[in-house]
């Protein structure tokens, strides 16, 4: 009903304009400017009469519009009077709603808010367009050209108004269809009444929005007509820039309208989802709750593990600080009169264990090296001569050298009566037999039942208990090489105060005894 009266209003206005246009075309001596019949240099005499007629027409249209709204409200109130049975069914539907439906409703509300935001943005664009129109009025006193551009805009507004009328007609048809669907559903089942009611209300809101837009377009057209009347007697130039801005604002307004249409479609999709969720059940909620509880249990377990790791970290940090203190103060402070090394110091030393593998290329010609490079034996056979071999010393060095840090390895010597273990410098002369620290040998030696170290001159040692397994330790950066009886965890001797500047190689000497068995590089246990 309201759409029909809107069309009557438009037809009346357009008919009035067409009559004026026909009158102008019949009188060839008149010019057609701004929808008025004017004669060059002559002011139309019927302008006040037309304005009076226009005001009376607008009063009639507004009255018809108010009557239309009253009738529409009455129809809607009658259409939505619920019976007692329908109220009961509506109550049942409200009880059946689940958390999923509430979520969709929240999303619907969010889309409505977005739509309101878009409408506010449209209002801002309309205000900006009004500002441009005011600028056009200010320029009226300066320039007087390109009036045809405003006429094109006026025609464009008329087209837009016709488009809006067609959209209103479509909305009225859709609303009528929804009302018919609502009546049919009331005769069958009332499962989805709330959804159709929401859609109907939404269509009503859209219709009101379109009507407001039509009213704005009518006001804009009236403003453009007034501008054309005022500009006819004056000059106009350089308005193309403002026209571009006005067209840009119109494009922005069209973009916002398209965005509004997209939001309406999204809201419709959400309504469909709401209907589908109403037909389904919320059986999966319990499953998700079980999963959540399981994740919480896993999180508690992880937190307990993290707490244990944090405690272990603190223990390790305390141990590292203690061992750093030990390393800085030296070993003398941490051994008693019998030479026993404290347990924590002993663990710290053995943590520097290196994987020592003997290099057969450096072995004396009479030595035999196992395939894994962990054992060496005096065999009496002659290997090919090489400048890499020790010639007068029945020794062999390791493959890997050390030029920084701490390193430790152990050699099983057993009860043999002759051996040497320790380190040699890279520059040691292998063709000579001078085993001293000055010549590059830092060794612990058993020779002719006498224990000694390769100082310059050699230093004899008196041991309380002969070692079966000798530990060899180097701290390259501190210039220290030490020897230990692994079985008794006691300190034997330390070379200290050296400033190493070249690589150090692990080295052992099995002596020329075929009955003593092999020297064995033993694996190091970090827990002992």
C-alpha cells in the first residue's frame, strides 16, 4: 500500500514536469532550462504559482504517507495477533533453543550493528554531498558554465528514484509473500514462526530505510532544481572539480549500498543456519566437554613436569656455580691429605670425557693397534716406516687433538711393570727419545717399578697404591694436565702453569714387553 502511494507521488511530480517541458517545446522562442519555461532576458511570471502548487502537492503527499503508515501498522498488528495454541508452541520453541542458536543470534545482532554502521556512513556521505551542494551555491556568483552537468545529475537522481520505487515494489511483494508463508505455516506447524517474523521485521526495516532514501532523493532533486533556477541568471565556471567530487560521493554511496546488500545476504544465511540448528541437536557439546576435561588433565600433567624440570634446573645451576668455584680455586683446596678427590669434583672432571681413538699411523713399528683404535700391544713385528711414527719411543698418539676446553680419558694399565700415559704436543720430535716436558711430553710413567712424571728433569713419585686404571685430565685454557688413580679416586700429579699455544694429542706407551698385555682406552662412566 505504501509503495503504491509513493508511485502516485512520483507520477504526479513527473507529470507536472513533463507538462512544463511540452509547453517549452511547443514555444520555439523559449529555452528549456532547469525544467522551467523561460524566455531570454525575461523572468517567468508563474513561478510563485508553481511554488504554491508544489507546496500544496507536498502537503497532500505527506498526508497520504502518514495514512499509509497508520494502515500498515494496523495490518501488521492484526496479522501478528497470536492464538493461545500458537503462544504455547512459541513457548515450546523458546525452551528448545540451544547454545548454538544463541551464538547465531549474537552473530545476527552483530550483522545488524554492522548494517547500522553502514547506514551511519551513508548519512555521512549524504552530509558531505550536501556540503558540496553548498559549495556549488557559493560559486554561483563567480562562474556560469556547464549547467548541463547539473541537469544530467538531476536526471540521474530521477532514475535513482525510479530504481528505489522498483525496489520498494519488490520489497512489498516479498513482504506479501512472507505474510502468505506465515499464514500457511500457522495452519501447518509453528516450528519456524520466529524466523519468519524476524525476516518480516527486517523487510519492514529495509522498506522504511528505502522510503527514507526516497525522501532524501526527492529533497536532493528539489535542491538541484532550486540551484538550477538560481544559476540561470548568473555565470558558472570551473565546477568540474566539484562535480567529480560529487560523483565520487555518489559512487561511495552506491558502494555502501552494495555492502548493505551483502550484509543482508549474510544475515539471511545466518537465519538459515539458525533454522538448521533448530532442527538438529546439541549432542556434540558433551563430547567437547570431555575433550576439554582431557586437555585440562594433560595440562596439569605438563605443569607438574615443568615444575620438576624447574627444580632440576635450579639444582643444576647450584651445581654449576659450585663447580665453577672449584675450578677457579684449583684442586689442592678440594683434596685431603691422602689425595682423595671429593665426589662432586670427581663427577665434574669425568663429565669432560673425550672419545679417544688411537691413530695407527703414529704407532711405533713394533706396536699393533686394534681395529676400533682402543687397544695397543707390543708385538715385535715391524710395520712400514713413516715420519709420522715414533721411532725410539714405543708409543702412539690419538687421532683427535685438543686446542681448548677440558678433556679427560682413562687408560687401563693393569699390573704391567712399564707404561706411559698423558699428552704430547703437536711439535714433539718423534725421531728422538727425550721424554720431558721441554721436548713436548706431559706423561705419567712407570719404568723399572718406579713411578715418575716427565718434568725437566723427571720427578719420581711415591704412591700409596699402584693404579690399575689411570685417569688423564687436561684443562687447556688453564694450562693444566693432571693424573688420577681411578680405582681409589685419588690425585697423583698435576702439570700446572703452562701457557699452551699448540695442539695436544692423547698419547700412551706400552713399552717393549710382549707379556704384559695391551693398554686399553677404557670407557668413562659419568655416575661413578
